[in-house]
């Protein structure tokens, strides 16, 4: 493509994208990909000669854009995926055009990353600093790697040079609630702790980690000769949005010399709702926290941040500077000294454009408004005899259930897909199959929310009286 063709196709592409975004709410939140489209997309032949870009735009318009994941739609209530902030969509074009590696160096992207990470810390009131990563899962692995390293060194050996093996390694223990996200467990696997090294504690009926049970578990393990080293607490549990008792857990971690990691991937920004802020007290004492701007802030995927009170904890765990990657004199240390990745994308521009273009006041208003939508849904469910709220919403998530039993509840998401008015997914809470609605979209209206209960009742009626 030459630059004149780029201009031409670029203008056409912006029109196409604007029409797509504009018309999205009029269609269903999601539609299945027909088998012939799946094949047409997946089975394409590798082109021997390049094809005209106009043709590729046509393929995108006809085969790609009609089958989205669903998260751009105001009645998509599944998982933790938001619509993209328009500022972020455009910024990503510019970021791709510059295409730097944000491993480090002296170029604009590096300073924008430092700025945006500081903004994130300031936004949530966390007195630390950090780096951008691809998501909550990468953030968890990054933070827990640092926690493991600090604890090994305190035990008198170095996991980086000696390996995480041997008798003491087998006694390391990490703690989290049963409601912790699966990525924490994956991190435990990758870090050589295994499930054996991860002690999952039961959550209370509201999905919160019981700090007293945690304290008892840590003391019991210590008495048995084990080595507690880290606690992962939820600032917004994935299934329920529950916020663990952070202040109590932070106190325990202080007393016991444990690393406290907060998983704020889903709910870290909930602290911006003044009514919820007290729940986050103690957050400022956490050794590390992960927040996910690609969730509640709507920054286009991928964009998360891992923040630590002491950035040297990350550097101690990750820094490895071969001669071909040495910083030039006068340069700050490279980001690649703080994380696993080497070549890193320019995430900061879309984050900067989204946060700067929205502003703190409007960000906080959106957080508060989506929390209100969850409360509204809980009220609608309370008024319906066939449905029960399972965990009352703290943040932007509602879990609820039809009285018809586990089989029906498990089948409801697919039945709702067939009706096509709202998109929900389920989970298991307190041993029961539930539906889960999560509100991330700033364009979701109270009327959109009020369509959930009738849709669920209609889908349940189809399942019970086919
Ligand atoms: C989404 C989520 C994660 C994982 O984050 P990704 O950005 O998907 O990698 C971790 N923890 C919680 C609570 C989440 O909601």
C-alpha cells in the first residue's frame, strides 16, 4: 500500500467504523457465526500475491464486523468486557502508526507510560508506581513472581539463581479465597507452587474472604512448619464483585510479614464511587495491586497495570540486562527490567487518550452509574417471585437465580442467546448455578436493564414448557 492509498482507505475505514459503532445498539448484542462464515474465515488460502486492500475492507465489512464478541452493545452484560472508548479506538491507530517498542529507551511513549501509570495510581488512591501489562492475568503472574522472589530471599536463598526447588520451596504457601480468579491459580502453577502451595479459603455467603479464617489458616500452617508468604485479596471478585475485608487482611499481612496482592482487575475502580470507597480502606498498604483499564474504563484491549509500593520489588524479580539491551547513559531503566516481556506495545496512548479525554469527574460518574444499574437490577429481581438475588451487588455485578433449579439456570444463557435481547452468562456461587449480570457500558440505560427480568422469564418459560 502506498501512502496515497493509505489516505483513501483510511477515510473509508473511519466511515465504516463510525457506521458500525453507530448502528451497533440497533442489532442484537450477539449472533452466532453461521457455519459457512466460520469456514470462510478460518479456511482461507494463504494469498500468493497481495490482494487489493479494498477487497480486504469488504471482507471485514461482510464477514468480520457482523459477528462481534458482543461487548460493544449496551445490553451485553457478560464477563468483564466493556465497549471501547472512542478516544482509545482512534489513539490505537496512531499507536500502530508509530509502532514503538515500549521496552524502554528515550522516546515519547516511555514518558506517556510513566504518566498514565501514575494517573491510575492517583485515580484509585494508591501510593505506588508500576508498569502496564496485557491484563489482569499477566499482572497477577508479575506481582506473584515478585512476592515469591522477595520471600525466597528472606528465606536465605535466591529463586532466580538457585531455582524454586528444594525443601523450603515445597513449604511456601499462598492464600486466596475460593472466589479468586482462575488466573491466580494459573500463576501458582507457573510459579511452581502448584495447587498444593495455594490454600483457598471459603468465602462467606456474600463472596468475601473471611479474615478470621485466613488468620487461623496462616497460624495453623506456620505451626505445621510451612512458609506463608503471600495473600491475594479481591477488590471485586470475578463472580460477585465482592470486595474482601482489605483493611483486616492488610493488618494480618503486616503482622505476619506477608506480601499482600490485591486483584482489582474487575473492581479496582469501584473506589471512585464515594459510597463504596470505605470498602477499599487498607488498599494503600497492599504490596501490589492490579487494575484493568480494559475493563471498567473502556480502554481498548489490552491494557492493565501492575502497581507496587516499591517498584524495586519488580526490578529485583525481573531485571536481566544483557549487553545488547543496556540503557544509554541518561536513560531511565527500561520497563523490560520490571516485567517478563521484552518488546512491549504502545498501550499508554490509548490509555492516556481515554483518561484525558474523559476526565476524572466523568470516569467517577460512569463508575457510580453502572453501580446504580446493578442495584436497579437487584430491585427488579426482588420484585419477581420466580427470581432470587444470590449475592446483593456491592459493585457493578449482580448474581441471581431462577427458582426452577440448577439445570434451568445453567441452560438460561443459551436460551437467552436464542431470544437475542440481552446477553448474559452464568457462574456458580455458593454451590449454585446462577446468572451473572455485569454493567460496564456507559451507554446502558435503565430501560436496557429493565429488559433483563422479562427476557430471563421468557427464556425460562421456553425451557420449562418447550
Ligand atoms: C478479568 C479478571 C482477571 C483477569 O484479567 P484479564 O485482563 O482478563 O487478564 C483477574 N481477576 C479478576 C477479578 C477479573 O475479573
